[in-house]
């Protein structure tokens, strides 16, 4: 049995403990946000979040509804990050066309689509009664 199969084998990338782990994780997060900002879709959704957040604070709704409005768009960003990660891994494995690669990328895209539909529905449910009330 080689080291990779040993149950006690630890990756060199495994996080440390304590404060060092937190600082290291924060660094990875910053690197992830920088990588995401190179993605056109992420930038578009970030602009949407910024504009919609201002709107959410300007409309007269309870705090929980405001959280739902903003949170639904933050969820879109989270799903977009995961989709971009899936795409990066698929491209890292191989740039050749393969049905499984296409399926993985398509499912990531579908997840983003569902998150966007949820955000749109949330905004409709909360804002439309204010407009047509």
C-alpha cells in the first residue's frame, strides 16, 4: 500500500490548526475572489448584487424580507463560484471534448440558472406587492 492509500496519510495541502489555519484559509478565499473577478459572469452578478442591495435598502420592507432579497443574490454568487470551480477542474483534467465533461459543465450552468430563478422569484414575491399593492 502506498502513501496515498494509507488512512493516516496527510496531504501537504491539509490545513493547519488554530490561528494559522484561519489566516491561511482567508488567504485562499482572497485568491478565490481574485480568480472569480476574472470571470465575466461573476462580475455581472456582483454588479447586480451591488445595485440590488441599494434598491433593497431603499424600499420599505421588513429586515427579514430585505435579507431574503440580498441573500438570494448572494446565493447566486455562491453557486457561480462553485460552477466556475467545476469548470476549472474539468478543464484542468482535459480540454478534449467528452460527454462527462459537458455534462458536468451543463449541470453547473443549470445550478446557476436555478439560483437566478430563485432570486427573481424572491424579488417578485417581495417587490411586486409594493408596486401593485
